[in-house]
């Protein structure tokens, strides 16, 4: 057995408590063997964690990772104008190589920020899967299906591709990749396509992931046409079941929150993107009070504009208090749970908790910095004060992906150079 020990740190346990302990990992099966005292001499490899908080690896519950190439390309616009005038036109010029290079850049950023798993909705997902396998992270991947502006043949072909991708990718990268059927949203995919393909996804045992109630333009058309709220429309068509996870959930009414609680579907909250696009403030505390599983996501780097889940946790806590008009709402403990176990549960991943037998996914956060001094409460610091650059080591499936800020599975310099060149070429093609 090959073993890894993370030593001399403080360990964040599933109940939110923190204790000084070492963590011993079986690197052969990628699980936690024990959490206890003095495993330094028992391990094949040692990671020093003195002055650090050993936390579960952060889980990004909703993103479009290859949009890292579009970071800063189109800012300061509302969602629909941003999509129609800027994003969709340039996405029409994307090549498989663009997708791969964007995924390399985004996943590199994930590893440097302690993110060990993510859910991704985009195109050319075999390219993303290749990078996931090389980088050593976990992912739930799906082809983003959009039928707006397409004839019936093209719309059905897009949905068929989404189903085929989900079936083919599930279990790839030695089980680190899972999949989902991912219609873009309830307003960008036709009712006929949903009613035809959702039952096929259910039959294949594949969960659904889609944008829902992100802004009012995703609510009003459904109410006007069908006379019901979006999640009532979704439930009537079989799109709201346990294992499904919805991105954003900003404009939810009480009945929709009840439906989420009743069905077991989850919500992935993306506060930075919601604020930047002026989509609104999600009722996160109401969701938590109702027993809905809430995770966190960054959305794409074009609408965030970074992929730091620690930034997202802070944003979630702050905007959650504003939305509830209550300083005690969306507490530090609640957002740290959403950052780890909440997002993992939403994605259906057996991750997000540090306990014996659990997957060995860690973000080791160095607390030895002026902005993290003094350490009255490590959980508070994780929610409110820590940044991506404070992550010292990243481990996924028992394998060290980053040690002392050096990424071991990807070539940081080459990826950044390649991404800059690729982004320039992409925009030249799109403008031409």
C-alpha cells in the first residue's frame, strides 16, 4: 500500500468542528484511512500542514470551464444582451482545440484554488474529459443543449448528442468523471425536446442539470405561456427529481422552494455571476430553512470573472444576509458546508467530508498570513477571509495535484501561454 500523510494541521470535520490531527490516506484506492495522531512515520509521502486548515476539497457545482478564454471579453451587460450580443456569437467560432485549452486554463485555476471537483456544462465535452483525466480532478460533465434558433432536425440532433455524451462519459477517468443530461434552460430548450429526451435520460439513470429562474426573463415567458411558475412547469414534465441540480435559482417563490424540498432536487447558488449580471439575490436562507440542498458554483469565468470558490463562499454569505435582511442568515458554517459537502451532495459525488473511508480530496489552506491573523475561528476565516492564493496543497483521489503552490499534473507556464494565444485567435476568427 502507498500512503500519504497530511501532518500537523487542523482538520475540518463533517460536524463543522476543527481539531489538530494528521490524516492518513491510502493512495492506491484514494480514500482516507484514518484521522488521528502522528502518522508522519507511517506514510510513504508527507505533506506538511503546520499552520494550515485541512479542509475537504472545494466543489464547484456549476461552471462552463472553457469560458476561461473569454474572461474579461464582455462585461457590464445584463444576461440576455450579454448572451445574444457577445457570448453566443463568439461561441459559434469555438473549435475543439479552444475548448481543450480553455479547460486546461480553468482546471489549472481550480487546482490552485483548492477545487477538486466541478460540474461543467458546455460543448466538445470529450476535450474537457481529456483534461480532467490528465489533471486528476473529479467532474460531472454534460453537453449543453440549446434549441433556440434551430429547426427540428438540428434541435433533436443537439439533444441526442447531449444524451450520448452523458452515456459515454459516465465512469471515465477511472470513475472520476460522472455525467448529466444538460438542457441549457427551460426557456432555451423547446418543450417538445424536453418531453422527448428527459424520459430517455431517466431510463438511462442520468440526472439533469440546467439553469433555472436565473433572472426574470427566465420566469416571465413561462408564466405567460403556460400559466405556471418555471419549476412547476419543470415538475410537470419530469425535470425535477432527486439527483437533479439546478443552477442559480434566483427568482423562486414559496411554492417552487416547496417543490425543491419535496422532490429532493438541489440548487447551485452562483452569487458572483448573479451580482455581475444584475440577475438578483437568491433566497438562500429560505432554501436552507426548507431543507433544500444548496451548493455553490462560480458559473463561467466570463461572468464572474474568476473561478475561486473561496471568493464565492464570501459572496454567498454577504449577499445572503442582504437578501434575508438578517445578519445571522447564511452563516459561515452554512457557506463552508455549501462549499464542500453541499456542492458534493448536489452533484451526487461521494466527496466533501473528511472522515474515514471517504474520498481523499483536500484543500490545505495556509492560515499563516496577516489577513488571516489572529485565528479565532478557522471556519470563519474560510468563509470570510481566505483567498485562493492561501491554498498550499491540493489533493484529489489521494493524489497530490499541487504541493506548496506548485501544480504537479499540469504545466502552468505552458498552459497560460497557450491560452493567451488561443483566445486571441478565437476572437480574431469571431470578428472576421
